[in-house]
C-alpha cells in the first residue's frame, strides 16, 4: 500500500469522517475518492451557478407572469444530480490525465490512481458511467440546452492540460465550472440573454478567485514539478488580484440582477455575499495551506447565500 494512504484507505487530502467511509463498502472507497464524493465542496461550487441562473430566470419569468414553479423545482433536482455526476467525471478525467503529476505532489500522491488502488482501465469505465448519468440528465432539458451542454465539453476537455501551457489554468476552470450560469437560464427559457451571460462571466471571475486561494496549498510542489497556476503568477499580490476579481464578480452579478428584474431580496443576498467575499480578502494568509483550504470551502456558503436571496425574491417565496 502506498505510504501516503493510511491503513483505512483514506487519502491524505480528504476528511476521514465523511459519509463515504461510514456508508459505502471499502471496495467502493477508491471510486468515491476518484469522484470526490468525500469532498462535496466541488460539486457544490459547480452547482451554484446552475442554481443562480435557474433562480434568476425564475425571477424574470415571474415578472412576466410565466413562471412554472414545478419546472423550476425539477430543474434544480436535475442540476443537483448533474453537478455530482459531472464533477465526479471531471475529477476522474483529471486524475487520468494528471496521474504522473499527482505522484510527484505530496497532497495528491495518495489518490486512487497514483497509489495503485484503481487501474486506469477501471477509472475509464467509472468515468464512462458518470458521463452517461450526466447525459441522461442533460437529455431531460430542451434542445437548445442539450446543444449548449454538449458545447461545454470542449472547455472541460482542455482544462486538465491548461496548467501545462498557461499561468491561467484557473481561467479555464472558470469557463468550465461556470457553464451552469448559462444552462439554468437556457433550461427554463430555451434561449440566452444578457442577464445569463453577465451571470456566467461573474461566475468565471469568482471561480478564478476561489481557485487561486485553493492553488496556494500546492504552490511549492507545483513549482518543483513545473505546474503553472494563478497562485504562482499572483504570488504576494494575490490579495490585490482577489480585490479585482471579487469586485468584478459583484459588479457583474449586480448588472445581471438588474437586467433580469430580480426582486429586492436578491440584492440583499448580493450584499451579504459581498461582505463574505471581503472577509476572505481581509484575512487570507497565502502561506497557510489549512486556512487557504478553509477559505476555499467558505465559497460554498457564498453560493448558497446568493441562491437563497434569488429564491426569496420570487413572488411565491
């Protein structure tokens, strides 16, 4: 057994008390780790732009008297299932691409592929199963959304390689992780709008910010193995970059809310989110990996606050 995997089958960078280890049989743990089911923050951050977009579209449709509440709720369920499946597929694909890099980084050396607990063939089969679940979810939407969802695969395919050719892999992650900012609106309206595009761009800026914080955990190992990131690029100027990225996020969200005619409580949620983003900027210590991970996870709460504000602004809330 790999020295970086403890005797209970955990990995070095995963919590040991997660439901995965309490409910699933040990034989399933490596697959759960491949999909990062033991780290739900990933699918949550993928899901929130979907939820924001769906709720923003619901605000716009409610203003026109055309909101179908049942469809709105159904789409939220679809986005939840799709986010878990596609985040898992993305992580599995990323681990297949990055197996050699993961073996060279202390934090990732204990993952299922570099530790040898899952073969590449098994990982590819598991990837296929997750993609089929995601496809089943996608086919529940209208034709325009199906095409839009398929187009996202181009960005998803490029992202794992971005760290090899650019200092901005977080930008490519933002393009992929924020796609739900378009999908939520398209799912309910069958079209795109200025509001959806503004929300998408806001989510991209937000993703670059929080993933830069995350990447500061690995900057020393990344420098040794030649992996590029905005954490290494920004360095000691990270706080200034976060001010710019998070300010852009808020400005674009505000513009999206105004363009869609969102209700008052949506802007209250945006104000609370602004305070929470400001808190990250104020306290961040880029040389404290534990704090960087904590602040990264904190963004899941920000996503929830923005969604709840949009839902509270609906006439039926």
